[in-house]
């Protein structure tokens, strides 16, 4: 699933590619992914101009000049692609928004869990975004982070991935940050020492920034808004490296399931 660095990369692409463009039409072959309905969305967005792109957690927010907003969640396999009109259909293309510069904003999604949702006003947007915890690269302070960990006895990795507690961290970057901080993913969050908490706080910032610098991880479906792969998968520290040597101590990296998700760690370094 695209996480903060992947969605942030798409956000920055879209800022460059679709801001100030007018929406001419929207169509879909997967009606349930346009919410609340294609008809309502059509009526609200056709003719409006895109004024700003934002990201909160793993959600992309497209602001329009008529006060309405489109939010996009890529979920497991979603892609947002900007293509020239008339170019061949993308794989798993579900929704197309025609723009006034001979381009199309395409939403492609193999698994069809993703969605494009109309938000009618500021209040509704605030309600949607209030579900998420602080952003790790902006409003998450060390004090707040410490407080979040101290309040949960669940495994630290599960707490890091809980969007209500901290926004944007998913399986890849949780694994990577815990490796950097040398913390076993199964440890109860409230048993992490202050010193470790400090290391983990810094590790989260480091891996997310690396993810953004490499334009995301394309180990599975993720592509940027121009259909290009990211490169962070070439720099994985621990993720998907089971059976290989730890980069620090040469012990064999282990893989377990934690909360149903593949979890990778060095049994020697991560205590
Ligand atoms: Zn190790």
C-alpha cells in the first residue's frame, strides 16, 4: 500500500501537473469507487478549476475553486496518473477525469479498494481528516510521540501503523524505522525506553525522508503521477530481506507475521 512517501511524491507531481486546470468531465467503469455517486460528483466538479493539492495521512486532497474537494485514497493498489488524451488505456483504469489541457487524470486500481470521494464543504473535510493522528514530518512532536507510545501495550510496530495515532506510516516504513532504532517490532509500545523512543522518533523521520528522496518504493504496484517507478525498494534496510544478512551484524534477517503483516527484523540487533 502506498504510504506517506509515495502519496507525498504523487502530491508533488500533481501540484506541478494539474493545478489551475479546469475539469471537463469524469467517467468510470467502476461506479462504487466514485463516491457518493458518479452523478453527484459530476455535478459538483465539472467546470471547476483545481486550485491546490494537499496530502493528509495517505489521502490526497484536490481543492476546487467552487469550495468543493475531491479526496483520493489509493488503498492497496491504486495509482493516479496524468496522461495525454488518447494515449492507450492504463492497466486497471477505473476513473478518468478530463482536464482542459488535453490531459487526463486517471485512477487505476487492480484490487478496487481505492476511492475518489467528493467532499461538499470545509466541515466535512475537517471531519474526515480529524480521524488521523499527527503527521510525522510536521506536527508530531517528540513529547506527543512519547505520550502515544506510553498509552499502548500493543506491539510497537502495530502502534506505529495505527493511522489514528500517527498518520502515514505503513508496513514498509514501520519495519525500516524499527530496524534503524534497533527495536524488536513485537515489543509492547509502553515498554520502550526514553532513549529508544528518541532513536525511533529520529528513525521515522529518516526513513520517511529517504522514501520521499527516492520517490517512493515500487516493490509492488506503486507508480508516480507520470507512471514512473520509485527507487526506495533498492535501498530497503530490512523490509523483504528475510534470509539475507543484516546490514549491521550479518545475522540472518527473520520474517514473522504481526497483525497479519509481514514483519522483518534482525534477531541479533533488534532487542
Ligand atoms: Zn543485525
